[in-house]
């Protein structure tokens, strides 16, 4: 293959792997996310394979080429963010509606996925690029505050918002964030339909606040949405794109936002299994279909590392090596006024264990943190 044809193919592959990151974002991972993680530091320069010259001169063109991502050994952390950009609203600042972290320990033989509540009260650092002085508020606001472009309110920057959110999450969790992605609700909807829908076991009755049974949006009344609503009944179900997204977005259910986090994680794992079963990640034609469906709804942040490196370095991780973790929390308030959420001590202890590479023994001692499908 000539260089002229190889480069377009490589570019399409990179875009395709980037598109697969979207599977992990239900605003909207899973194992596929490990295919897409990027290291924060640049790869070291390749050095000679021997200490001295070889007795036999070998043309450089015949030397074996290391596989992509051969230097990635872990641990790796991927930040996955779903946003409702409300594109139709001029100057709308993106809010982090879903914040998920995928941790892959050293050895790259397993992965842990957990969610942080969007209303988690955190310290958001100052961000001069957006003119933000810093403060203590809800995690979701890190994306919106960071997206502000001084002198241009009409065009907030999702990439900037992600940068501030990443710094905030890293400081809160104690984990270095190596790479990540942001996807809009519309992008996720299209992605699921491109994959042919998803099969999911629904674990409790969920009534949609936003959609009618036919998928159309419900009407708005004086006290909120009115009229017939879509209801997801317990059992094994096949969901289309809008249904999967709608189901995963519902937070006004038994268990509130923590139930929503569990449903998002379960959905992501189901999608990952489908992609692995289909062999999509290594099928250029199918990958290009996904890329076309997503368009500009996906923003990838890899800190300079090519996505193809991670796709091949971590592509062998089996679907059953993913552990979903639910971090319990409760409300925070002052004088009876709701301020947001906080993690319970066991949740903070899990983050410490994760950073110390002791996640598995910690979960063995706290089995209720494992999310079952």
C-alpha cells in the first residue's frame, strides 16, 4: 500500500476509534473505552534494540515495527462526559450531565467504571482561560464555567469546558486523567441506531419525564411536562437509540441520580459487549458508518497520543473484565437548602484504593459497591 492511500485509511481508522469512545458516554465505560484511553505524557522516543551494531547489516525497511501502543502499560484513566448542549439555544454553555471515569490498572487485564454525581459538591480551580476565578460548587458547572470564551459569549468551547472538568475530577479523585471524550445526547442517539439498537435488562420500572410512547417529546405545562409518557418495564428489552438515551437519562426514579448512574453503566456495558461481539472495532466499513452517524457530536481529548495506539494496545481486554462500581452518596445542604451531593466515606475510600491499585481487594471487602447487570 502506498503512502498516499495509507494515510487516508489511517485517518479514517483514527476517527473510527474516536467514534467508539461515544459508546461509553450516555449523557449520555465499558470495555471498549479501554481501546480509546490515551496517556497524559508523550511516548518516549524509540531507542536502539541492541547495545551495539549488528554483525550483519539489515536494511531499516525490513526491521520489525513495534505494534501501535506497545509502550502503554497502565495504569490508565479515561474521563467520559455526556453533555446536553442544546444546540438550538444561542450561546448555551454545555453542562456535564454525566461524568464517568474508566480506570485500567497496570497490566491492562481488567477495568473499573464508576460515575460521579453531576451535583457532586467539589472545589473547581481557577481557570484564567475562561475568566473563572474558582469556587466550590456542583461538578456539572466545571464544564460550563470552563467553556466560556471571554469576548465571545455566543460560541462557548466544549474543549475548554472539558479541560477544566478534567482538572477538577483529577484533583477530586486523586487520579491522573490520561484522555477522554465528550458526546452530545444527539450523538449517542445516532450511535445506538447505527449499531442496530441494544439489548438491555431493565432492573426497575422507569417512567420517562421527557418522551411519549412514540418517541416524540412531551408537551410542557405550567408545572412541567404533561401527557402520556414512555414507560420502561422490568425485563429483557431491545432499545432503539432514542429509547436507550431516554432510559439512561431518567433521574426522577427510586434511587434518584444514583439509580441513573447505575443504568448508564449497565447500558454502556451492554453496548460494549455488542461491539465486541460484532467485531466492529476492527471492521473499517462499519467504523466509517459510525463516524458518519456521529458527525461533529463527539469531541476527543487524547493529549497528543494517536487513538490507534490505544485501540490496538488495549483491544484484547475481554468484556467480562469490566467491573461496574456504584459510589453511594447523600445530599448536602445548609439550613435546609439543597446544595448538591457528597460521596459517603466508603466511596472516597474506594477512590483512594483505586489510586493505590488496591481496587479488587477493596471491592471484595465491600461487595455492595459492585453493580450487577
